[in-house]
C-alpha cells in the first residue's frame, strides 16, 4: 500500500512539474476540435512508426544495425549478468523493487499518459497537449509491438532455469514471454518522452533515471535477460524520437498553412501597398 501511495505521489509530482514547465501557449481551438485533431495525431503517430521502416535511409539502417550488434554483444553476457543481478535481489529495498514493478505496469503507464493529455486538453495548453499526444501514440505503438513480439518469439525467462537460448514460439505460458521486456518498454517510453520536454540536464537526467528503475527491477527479479531489457530501451527511444519528430513537423506545417495573417490592399495619396493584420 505504501508503494502504491508513493507511485501516486510520483505521478502527481510529474503532473505539477510538467504544468509549471509547460504552462504556456494557450490554444484557441474548442475542446471538441482539439480532441478530434489529437485523435488523428495519435493515430498518425502510430501509423508513422509502423510504416517508417519502408522509408528508411542509410542512417536508419546504420542505427538498426548498431542496435542488433549491441544486442548480440549483450547476449554473450546474458547468463552471467542474470546471475549477478538475481544475487543482489535480497539486498534491494522492497519499496524500490515494488516501485519498479508498478511503474512498468500498463495501468500506471496509460493512466499517467492519459492524465497528462487530459490536463493539456482541458487547460487548452498546446505544449502539454503535444506531450500527451506523444505519450499516448508512443505507448500504443510499443505496447502493441511488445505484446505481439513476446508471444511470437517465446523466449524463456531466467527464472524458468532453462537457459538464455530456450525458445517456445507462440506459447501462451508467461514463462516464455521474456523477449522483449514489457515493463521496460512502457516505463522507458513514458519517462523518456516526459524527460525530452525539459532542457535542464538535472531534471532530464532525474526523469530518465526514474524510467530505468523498472527495467533494473526486472533483472533483479529474474523476469528478463539483459538483452530483453537492452533492446527494449533502444526500441523505446527510437519510437519516441521518431513520433516526436513526426508530430513537430506536422504542427509546423499546420502553423504555416493556417491563414494567421490577414492581408488587405491599402491605397492613399501617393501610396499603395498591402497591410498584414495578425
């Protein structure tokens, strides 16, 4: 109960921090108009993520190759690293382990993400709305992806004591849902997306650190291998950055496409010209 209360206070603190930092730039659209626009943007962000590989350029393939090489390197240490992390489990405070568990749960992730968006919607705060849309579209993208992937791959968890190379594709058993780490993906996606909104390195670093509590707690519990966590972190960062860029480009296009300046022709004695009203 104390852990849940602590997590709730953490959520409230993040809300207040975001509200203070992004409490500006009021939107003039109606709530209904914003809701429709944001729903389209969430759908567009998810679609962009899934179709992005069709438009990859050289740098994107290099990034994907680096992630795969890094994962392969971590794979050689999977069993040793898992044994080490699991040995630390008894020395870790329960509040830290439980906090990590709850912060990676879908209920926490989607509640926080929805809450941020609703604050931006009802206060008509453009920047908080952007953060909320980024959180929702990123979480939906990685949430669906990890659910399908862990079932298709069917990798055995460390606690199954079957070794790092044991796979049972399409298994419905939880013991074979190790790759990737759902807790890691949801936690890192949420905290990374929020941390991106701050320029202060200390605040940004603190938020990113909170996002890593859940991944590490899964290693202590023996629920995931190091490669499960590593590729989940990389995937979260790539998805958030990709959708954030997509949304900002879309917002900039809309900004310049809107008729924000009204031009009128003016003529007078010895003068002729246009006047812009904004």
